[in-house]
C-alpha cells in the first residue's frame, strides 16, 4: 500500500477511487493543483460577494461625482431595510410571496447562496486530512460566510442577511456530504 493512501484499522483504503494508482503516483502535483484550484475558487467567491461591490464604490468615489455620504457608505440609518437578523425570514418571504418576485432573483439568492460554499466543503477534505470532519467544515463555512456578511454590513454594500449565513453554511455542509458520498465507500 502506498504511503499516500489513507488506511483504516484493517489496512483497507478509505478512499477507494478508481484511479488510485494514478493518484498515488502523482500525489504532490495533484495536491498542488487542488490547492491552486481552491485558491482560485476562494478568490472568485470573495470577489463576487464583496470585492466587486467595494471596487464599484471606490471607482465612483474616485470619479469625484459622489461623496461617501452620497453613496450611503457607513450610513447605518437604514440598516433595518438592508439587514436581516431574523432566521429564515428572507427564505420564507421568497417562498410565500414568490408570485411577486422574478424567479431569477429567487434562484440566484437562494440557490446561489447555497452553492457558493459547496466547493469549500468538497475540496478541503480532499486536500487535507485536517478538514475531514463535518463539524470543521460547518464551522469554516459559518465563519467564512460571517466574514462576508460582516464586511457587507460594515461597508453597507449588499445586504447582510442571516439567511445567507445559514444557506452558505448549509452549502459547505452539502459539499462535505458530496465528498463523503462520492469518495468514501461504505464498509461491507
């Protein structure tokens, strides 16, 4: 058995992949490529959720047409309109009043928030043994999403919503379940 195989007590591989020999042979290049892929995914997700919105604000500020006050940055007077601290309120609003919303908005907000953290839950257990426990992935998904929602709240870009936090965390957990379902063979 190769040293890169993860073995259980009976010395059987826990990750029974069809291309185990190829993976063992090219372990280091695959691991490096995996971390590069994860880094690109992380940057793109954070860019889409936070940086893109902040760049737009900075560009508008540098043009000189508007001030920070005009853009509403750091203006928390309307935080109740742009922030949701009540769990499942936004989700239930989309479900109960779906006839008043464009379906694209519902899909992007609900499914998008669910799927954006799914790669994290799938890739991290593949890349490191440290991330092979569900509670670790759930905590990472939660705190990464909390960071995004906090930045959105502080800079008043986008809307900070606890439902996004819930959906993002569930997405990381679903990614982990996909990892477990695809790669871990049940014991016979």
